[in-house]
C-alpha cells in the first residue's frame, strides 16, 4: 500500500456485500465508513500485541474489561469510486498516528486493489472510556506501548 506510511501497520481485507451498493452501482459512502469501522475493530481487538502477550487479543487487550473505545471524531476523504467486485475484498491499512492521555488517533487507507491508490483516506480519533467510573480512562503504559508499535504519520488530506 502507501509508501508514505512507515513502520508497523495493520493490513486486513474486508469483503463488501451486495447490500453495500447504492442505486449508482458503487459502494455507498456510509457503507464505506462501515468497512473502515469493521477494520478498526479488527485492528484494536484482534491485531497482534507482540509486546504484552496479553490473554485478550488486540492492542486494547491489556485494558480492563470495563474500558472501551468511543469514537470522538472522523475525517474522511473519498478519492475514487469503490465499485462492488464479487470475491474481491477491499484492502484496509490502519496505523496509530497520535497517542494522547486518554485518546489516540488512527490513520486509515482503503484500496479497491493492491495496485490502486487509496480510494479513501481517514483519520479517526478515539477516546478510551471507563464505564465503571463514567469518565475517560488514562491510557496505561501497557496499552500505550501496544499502540506505539503501530505508530506512524498523520494522514495527508487535500488542501481546502
């Protein structure tokens, strides 16, 4: 995928479904966001955390069970049409571009094929939320280290 992203990244494939297609015959923008969200969940909850060896998988595997992530903000740019092709999954790349005290940011690229430029780029801001305390959860050293293994640059957006 992109040569702009250096370091460790998480790559996955997400299969579009026929229901994702709108009347114009391409993947609807809302469904494209669903694909990004599915990849985000795979990244945070199933990506290898080679540092901790935690029992729970994923980069958030060492966080307490009562802590979850909440979406704080999303910025998305669509660069190309995404048409449905049977049995050809979308390729999604994710990495961490910012780690704060209680929040972190993810960079995302979505491609229709490995030899195509990104059809969509996005930055997601997530807050770790402690459901028991009812407040943001300060990122622990273990979670911070797991996130840092996938750290890279912010997404380059078109100028406005």
